[in-house]
């Protein structure tokens, strides 16, 4: 089922896929994850569920957004505090999870920032 494109799936298959994704997210949330901005040395900036207890320069961000360009926040710290002011001027992509190396900064997000970041439409051509 996961090999099929959404447009080729039946309604029952789509519902099952959504239920599976929601179940996986609940499992992730229960492992002490927080919604954070994670900045790396060379891979860029990501927002998503992250275990801040993880020590070292490696970690996985779940339910992630790659923050390529944002508007209305000066830096990652301000982005984690207030989110974006101009969502139409942002370029964010989405990925279910990403393993990162060389993490140099992790900032927990406020609920306002999390909702703002999640509210930005996924960038497309």
C-alpha cells in the first residue's frame, strides 16, 4: 500500500494510511519529544519533534519541516519564540523524519511558533 501513489489508493486505503501515521505520531510524542527548531552545521534548519535529552551532534527530527527561507523572524531563536509573520514568503518542505548530523543548535518552540510553522503551506514549483 505504501508503494502506491495517493491518487491510486482507495478511500479505505487512504484512511488506513492516515490512521497508521497518527498512531506513529502518538508513539513518537510519548517518547518525550518536543517541537523544536534544529539547526545543523551544513544541512540547514529543521522544525519538528525532537528529543532534547539526546546529547551529541546527531539526532532525528520527526514530522519535520525543512525551513529553507522564512519571513518575519530574524533568526532561529526568534523563529522558535514567535514563528513567522509572512507565511506566503516562506519556503518550507515536509518530510516524515530526517536523521541529522552536526547539530549545533536546538531551540524548543512555543505553541504559537509551532502553529505558525505548521501553518506554512508546503513549497512547490
